[in-house]
């Protein structure tokens, strides 16, 4: 399960960086905390469902791509 978490964490980080956003910028955009974004990117934190769509929308990435392992599982 850790490898799957690492994959979506990397997806979030890559999409955020491609937009030139800091973790703080992303957290503010989705009404979360920088610490939560950091945990998600490291794959150590659970992402509540409401934040999954907010992340995908803010990052301009389909949820199916951002969280690909969940669709394939």
C-alpha cells in the first residue's frame, strides 16, 4: 500500500510544481494546511474525499489521473 500512496503523492507534487505553486499556495487554494499538503505529497496522510476533487480541480488534473491507483485497484 505504501507504493500506491507514494505514486499519488508524487502526482500531486509534480502537478503542483508544474503550476509553480508552493505547498502553502496549494493549501490556501483548497482551504487546507501546508502540513496536510506535505503529508499527502509524502504519502503519509489520508486525503479526505472532499479534498480529492479540490486538489484535482486546483491542479487542473483529472482525478482519474491524479489518483490513478484508486481507479485501477
